[in-house]
């Protein structure tokens, strides 16, 4: 059974640009969550989608947004990139509430 | 606000040793607790999931316990091997305004097993 797939694996962007990251969850999983991981802050919750609805959002500026499609695939978008947005962005999928979370390999974003 | 703390931050042990990693959380109203492993630059691999109604879970050489009332969990690794070297992360899920599914992570324990 295929795991969680994130694309691309690596990205280098310039300050001020925007970026879109993609996440394909495990087949049958309807919940997709996004996390940002940095050496200083660790793993921080960005948002969670379930059946195309954003159910929860972390404490990040409005430049961070996301969406989920009818096939449960999810995208997150970061506009007006800042140097501090450089991080590993991780996506997790699960069947739903209180279920085991499975993570993808992440997208390493570097902003220069 | 839920906070998760992991002690120690780093641990170095010789191969073959049994070891315990600790995790504590401030709000006992959790739904479950999950232990993950992360290799450098990689994603997270789920090791064990303990539901709030359970006391422990076992998988191979790993055993995780949960004491919800005291806000503590431990991950026991038996007969450690160099391949166990990684960062171990603890995360709790709890109700957060509209969704059950929000994980709060500790900062992790960096484990090094020396041959």
C-alpha cells in the first residue's frame, strides 16, 4: 500500500515569490494535516483538512494557505516568501479523528 | 495550551543497552499519544500509537507506556542497535476547537547507539 507522497522533495525559491506544495495521502484517508519543522521551533501545526474542509488552523500568518480536493489530495501555498519560511514541510494523513498519523518524506523549502 | 516535553534532549549509549525515553504533556485530556522516529532530513515514521484508554503498546523491541493522569509516557527500547540511532518524537492529539485531529510534538530525543 502506497504511503503519503509529497512533491516536490526540494525547492529553492527567492524572497517574495510564492510556492505550492503537494501531498497525496494514503488511499482511503480523508484527513490531511500540514506541519512546519525548523531546528529552532521543532514541529508546528499549520492546518488540517477533512473532506475538503479546513477544520483547524495553527498560528501562522495568512500567507500560509491550503486546500483539499475531492480525492483527498492537498496543497499548501505560501505567498510572499520570507527567509524564515525555510523549513521542512511535512504532510500527514489519517483515517480521521484519533487515528494513527502517517507522514510523508517532506518538502525541503529553502528561501534565498 | 498543550505542551509536550521530552527528556533527555540527547542520549548516547553503547550497543546492546536497554534504554528509556521520556515524554510529558501538560493537558491530560488527550485522545492518543504517538511515538515517531525521524532520520536526518527525512519524514516521520510512526512507531507506536497508544489510545487514551490504553496503558501500553508493544512492537518488537519497543514498548510504550501511557499514564494519562500524570501526563507521562515512556518509550522503552530493548537491546539497542546502531540502526536505532535517530531522533525520537512524542506527539499527543487532543481536541482543539473544531477538530480532534491536532498533534502537538515534543522537541525530540536524539539517540545515538555506538557500536
